[in-house]
C-alpha cells in the first residue's frame, strides 16, 4: 500500500511540473503518455502522432496524476 501511495505521489509531482510548463510536452495519440516535445517517436508505443495543444497536455497530466500507471513503459521490457 505504501508503494502505491509513493508511486501516486511521484505521478502527481511530475504532473505539477508538466502543468507549470505544458509547452515543453506533448501527448502521444497512441498510448496517451506525455513526452517531451523533442521526442519524435513515443518510447512506450512507438507512435509518431502527438497532440501538442497546451490545454490537452494539461488535461492529460491532471488525468494521469490521479490514477495509477497502467501502461507498459520501456523499463518494464528490460
């Protein structure tokens, strides 16, 4: 239970960073992950389509900060 709380707190912290500077991020249209604007291919699902509107980035960051991670990320595949 403590590990889940810590993970959720970490997600909330990252979301606050994204919300403060949404222009530095974009949302992957393949898996809804938030990635840096410099990324050309999503590291999680290898999609190359992104939503860059700041309002969408903020909305996605807020949504992701309130729930546990349920997607597979690159670290899971090692």
